[in-house]
């Protein structure tokens, strides 16, 4: 998220006060500084599914975990944070991992990272430990993937090369930073904000499109305070963003091109990139007549501490094809946990 842009566009005013409150000028002020030693846990859930135009659902999956945030260091220019995962659970297979494998690999995963004052991840402290765990997860995922392939497909995708390609993409500081950033953003978004309860703000915000390899892109986002649900103790803040085909189609195309190049490389074959692009552009234009993505969030924040009390997000991607409409929905929620 480009926090600097948000701070400017929404006119957020940083506060160094030890408290925050509903202001007499119809604004709410959220504390702008966390303290060393702060430790907050959230029970988090993620549910995803595919649906048709009649809301008939398929490919339903759900995961849950407790995320524990610890402030190891607090500086004027940022923080050192530790993010730990506990109570990791899924009733179904996740990325070819059985529920038991998923729990064993993710339980007690820890990422220690630094941020700037706006919450953007600036470095991974325990990078090598995280990469080792990701490598172990990829080994298990690849094993599950290879088992479902038929014999001819397995021959075309040698396991060693398959693993090498996967690890080059995911066992990196960039991927770990993206993971940490995605998981801290809901709890850092309004850090230090001063918002007018009578205004609807608009600003560019970064999002990811899951079906395009989690590529980041910018969308104009509306933000407002729900004045009816806001009082001297907490503020309820809502956002809504809509991305259209002109933004999303190039992302899907770029992701498809990368996947095709990886598949060809794994199979030991070559094809000019312009030929790959032309072929996929033609095919995707047949499959995707229109595509949109809407993201809606609701966050209740404890004003005096700056930590959210609860958070909810729904992301709905709608693809219109020839006579067929498909929705991919991801719902996420988080609330203060009794874990810590």
C-alpha cells in the first residue's frame, strides 16, 4: 500500500498524544504510535469459493489461524515487528497440502520484519529461517501436485526443475515481504489517522488479484467513517474499491504469459515471447468478455491504542465469458483474540 499517498490524499494528521478521541470538529483521531512491548492477537478466518450467476458455489475452502503481533522495537521512523501464527487450521486440502500437513508446516511460523512509519515492510530480519520453511512447504506441495498428474504429464514436468522454478518464485525476500505486508496491512491502515466523519475520501490504493499471481495494482478507493457506529471509544471505517477490465486484463495476460514461459522452460521447450503473448491475448479475449473486481472493508478501531478491534473484507472478482459468468469470492475477518 502506498501509505504516503494515502496520508496526503486523505489529509491524515499524525499525533504524538498518548490518547485519542472523537474531536469536537466532527473528526476522529487515532493514536499514531505503538509502544515497544505491545502484543496483540487476532483470530483470523479466510473463506474462498467460486460461484455462478445463480450463486451456486463450488471450490469452497476455509482456513483459520491466530495472528500474534509483537512490537519488538518502536522508532520515530518505523517499527520492528514479530508476526506469529498459531491455531492454524483448515478442514480441507490447501494447495495440495493435507489439513495435517498444512497445520504442521504453518503452526508457530514466525516472521520478524521492519517497517517504515507508514507500515510498509522494509526488511525481513529472519529471512533465512522463513525461506527454509517455505522450501519445506513447497516440497510437500509439489509432491501432492505430482501425484495428481498423469504419467505423461509427469514426464513433461521433471520434479527437480518444477521445484527449482517454484522455489525461485516463492523462497525470496520479496515474497516474504508481500506475505508480511498483506497480513499487517488491515491492522496498520489507519495508524495515526485523523478523519472527518462528514467526508468521503478518495485515494489510490494497492490491491492484488489472486487469479493473476497476486500482482499488485492501484485502484481508486473510497473511504468514509460510519458516523452512526463511531463514538469516543472506537471508530468504524469503511472502504470500497472497484477495478475494471482495462486494469485487470493486462494483469491476467502477464500472469498467463509467465506461467506459459515457466511451463515451456520446465518441459525443455522454447517459444518466442511475442508469439506466446499473441496466442494468449487471442485466447483470453475469447474467454474473458469482461472482468471486474470489487473490494469492500469494514474496520472498527480502538482509538486510544490504534489497534483494530475487528476487521472484515470481501473481494469479489467477476469474469464474464461467452454465455457464462463466474464469481471468485474471498472473505476475510479478524477480531481480538483471547490467545494473549
